[in-house]
């Protein structure tokens, strides 16, 4: 994408980009780290189990080289001896195999974590592309791999020569020992030499691991266009989101207007704001806002209220305070309890046919509105 548009990959990869790469089996890996772990595990296993393996192998050789003439010429005996020899050899090596297998497992997941992807096993024609192959041969990564290979040869070779030089007296002294002691001593010398030489790979790993992490992050970097496209695909196109919000708003408006006929009173500004309120003592402790709106919506609320004979009370300051501090479906703010209670008392008196005369609507100055809830025009 970056090559096609000419844009620079300057943006850090998103989590979706990283997750998609993992699904394809593309994760950060260091072959040098795995190699180091295997070599160190093999050296440690040789130190731990080398003596026992040497004794077992010696016994197997001694047993098989001392067979009688009759046993050698009997195929049944030979198969039996072969089976027991292989079984004893495997039993002596199980610790070595287990330690190396665990090192291989944990070293491979130490950098990029555990991941299994079937896509990475599928054949890809791009891997056979000669042009892409030539580009890989002359890339920065190939240069780093070449430098690592040269460094490994030089470092490991130098340490190996030094180790053999220092161990030469001990190796020469093996000739003065008896066979069994010399074998055990030789295994110990070889194991320690192998472990020390393998440890020199740490220097290569210290360079390779940061480079692999950097190269992996660089490969996943994105252009600004890729980031925008991903946001569109993930969160939806802006025009679609606007349409969804519009539909949600229209649905909420229809629901709100359907509740207006059930209101006890509509408090107005009188023209700019309208708030429909209902008070049901059985279902709530305070009056609840059924609908509110400004301008055209306020006009619609007043029309529906008039059509269904819902009382309309003009209280500009209270209407503004309710509009800006209350929400549809919630109880009114506690600071407006007294003011709304006065309006509701007036409305409930209108419904009482036993009153000798019509009650007077509450005056604006009589409605108590706290300063923190008051909204000036």
C-alpha cells in the first residue's frame, strides 16, 4: 500500500494490525535466541546426565562385544539383545531429550509468545517470486544476517581455540587414567567446553533480539491512509455513523412524543423550551421527565399536549433550568423539587371538580430555583 501510494510508513501499528499479523503467523522471532537456548540446554544436560549416559553406553558395548558364539549365530537372541540395548540407551538419554525439548519450547515463545496459525503453513506464490527473492538478498536484514554469521564464526572459533588450548593439559592427562575413569572425565571436560563455547552466542543474541523486535515493528508500521482505512473498516464510515445516529435520534424523538400524552404537565418558556413531567407516587419518589425540547421540538410537545388536554404552565426560568439540568427518563434534580411541586399542586387542583373556583397559577417569583441550577437567557 505504501509503495503504491508513495506514502511513508510513519505510524505505529495498531492493535488490529498486530493481531492480524499474528493470525497469519507473522510474529517476532529470534533464531539466535532459540539456538543459544538449545546449545546451553544440551551443555547443561551433558553435565547432569553425561556420566550416567557414558556408563550405560559402556555397559552396552561391553555386553554386546562379549557375546558367545552360539548367541551371535542365533537370530532370536540378536533381536532380543538389540531391543534391550536400544531401550537402555533411550532410558539413559530421556533426561537429555526432555531438557532440550523444554528449552526449544520456551525459547521459541520467549520473544513473540505462543502462537499457532494455519495460514503460515499454506503455500504462497509470492515466496517463489524471483524479484522479491533478489530484494530480500540485498536488503538490510540480509546484511545483518551476514554480519551475524561472520560474528558467530569469529567469536565461537576464537573461544573454541582458546578452550582447547587451556584444556590441552587435562586432555593429555586422560591417557594416564584407566578406561572407565577416563571416559567419565572426558565427558565432563567436553560438556564444560561445549557449555562455555555455546555461551559466547550470548553476544550475538544481545544484538539479534533488539534488531528482530525493531525490524518486526518497522515491517508492521502503517501509512496515514492505512490508519484511516482501518478506522473506517473497524468503526464504520462517517456517513454511515451519521445515518445511524440520525435514525437513533428519530427513534428517541418518536418515543418521547408518544409519552407526552401521559404527562401531568408541560412547563414552557413559553416559546423556546418545553418540558413534559409526570409524577406517579407508586412508581417513583420524584417527578420524572418524559420529554424535553427546544424551538421546533418544543412547539411539537406543546401541540401534542394541547391535543390531549395536558395542562401547559408558563414558567420560563423553571423550564430553562429543567431543560439544561434534567434528562429524559430521569427524575428531576433535587434542587427543583419545591418549584416543580408548586406547579404540580396547581395542576392537580385544576382536576379537582369540588373547588369553588379555578386556582391561580404559581407566579415566577414564587418558584424557588437554586443559583447553581438557574440558567439565564
